[in-house]
């Protein structure tokens, strides 16, 4: 039987998500693409960074659930510890290497004794970029991921008896309703004034995307019974593109143009409740459609120059492999180049900044992938228990 040489769509999605987050953080300029009639189309070059973070979270939830639902890990102390250990080996080496380099070379204020408490939070994955000190703000997402890894075995223990599609979809709906309710409480209270701490970065308001991704596994395993249902008659890529541009348009006109200075930083009800819920539904559809047809198919051919030449779509996969590094390094690189690139033309300034940040993020991420991430993965493979 021929081994397939298909595009790894998850790696491609990771690459796209990482690139969109970099675009968002490079701050595309406003009012730079004005077409006939004076209509401002500058929102087309914006990128909803928060949406693509949730793409990462949804993929993480699904893939973490998959290792439990396919039996790679069991609900025994030894197996759960092995799961946690393998997650640590995947995440910790690059994370702590980056923290060490950045604290010594970039964010030196963290070395002051009065800031050691913040450094402790960074090192214990309780960090969010709402802390009153300058640091690589993107790393809050790694903290949230690690927190989900901690509870993942217990989530599987609670959900493993859900096998019927109606049960799974019902629990997904309850999770979505619960997180909408939480966000509505935040919106209706003074906590919305600190939306980073209470709405954007914590585990709780992001559990919807993690758990829906996690629960896609029993739904996909039952997909043989769902081939003629509405789940298989939608275009998730179209819906994701629609959500992308809808979110971008909303952010451009509603969130970046505050009516008064007192409104700066306060999110609208649409941003608080509607957009996150839509992202859960559409990202869930996307993962379901990507996986339900290939869940039990043979492994793909390994990525190589030869396989890329046979299938050029696979050329995007290397960016997916180093997407963790791109995510980790792009913010401190942006911090260094922001004051250097000073073109009087806003669009030229943005494009130059984006090009420089992408180049150095990809270059450094590639180096750290081979020097830090890949050796750690090799160590994990060599020290994992052998299955008979």
C-alpha cells in the first residue's frame, strides 16, 4: 500500500496562526488603504491575533484529547505522569531557555530583587501580560496551555463515557453556554476594566475552546454514523475566512476607535461574548472536517525535500514545525526593532517592521528548534517506555 504524501493540515494551520499573530502584533496602520469614495479598506491588512491564539488552543485541546482517546495514555498514576512528563519535555526546554536569554539580555529589570515575584510567576506558568512589568507578553498563552495540560487527564476521566454524538454535542453546548455566562459576568462588573486579567488570558474563559477541541475526539470516532448529517455539509475554511474578516472588521471599527479616552481598553459586548463563541464553533468545525476522514488512515510520509517537491503544499509545514519558536521570539524581536524602523509612511513602516520581525523570528526559531526543541524530542523518544 502506498504511503500518502498529504499536506499536514494541522502544521499548515499552526503556521498560518503563528504568522497572523505576528501580523497583529506588528500593528498594521489605519487609514492607509483608501479606495474611491473615501471608504477605508485598511482593515483588510489587520489580523485578529486573539482569534488565531484560539486556533492554537483548539488544536491543543484536540491533540491532547486524541492521545487519551486512542489509548496512548491510561488513567493510571504511571501513565498520567508519563503524559505530564512528555508535555514538559515538549514545552519546558524552549520556554525556560527563552526566559533565561530574555531576562539576561532584554528584560533585565526582572533581575531586580523587587521583581523576583514576577519572575517566579513567569517560571511557574502563572504569568499573564497584565503584570506591571515589561516582558514577552506572548508567553501568557504558554502558561494557559500548561495549565490545561495539568487538568487534561481529569477532563478525560470525566468525559470518557460520552460516546454518543448527541451526548458529546450536548456537553459542548453546555461548555459554550457556561463560558458565555462567565464572560457576561465579567462584562457586567468592574472586572471588565482589567479584561486582560479576567477575560483574555486566564484558563477559565479559554476552557471552551480547549474542551470543545478535546471532545471532538469521541465525535470523530463516531463519524461513521454521521456521514449524512449537517456536520459534514459545511465549509469550515470558508467559515474561518468569514470569521477572520468579520473579526478584523469589528476590531478595526469598534475596538481600535474608542469614543472617548475613558473607553480605551474596554471591550464591547460583541468582543466579550459573540466573537469567542463563534470562534469555538468554527474552529471546532475546521478540526472535525480535517480529521474525520483521516483519523484512522496510515501515517503520512515524513516531511523532506523530496516529499515537498512531490507535493509543494507541504512547503508550509516547516513553519508549522517552528511555530512555537516563532510565537516565543517574535515579541522581543519586535520590541528591539520598533524604535529603529522609522519610515514617514505608515504602510511602509509596517511592512518593513513585519518583514524584519518575520525574518528574525523564523531564523531564531529555526536555530532553537534544532538546538533546543529537537534534542528534547529525541530524548523523549529514547526514554519513553517501549510498547510490546
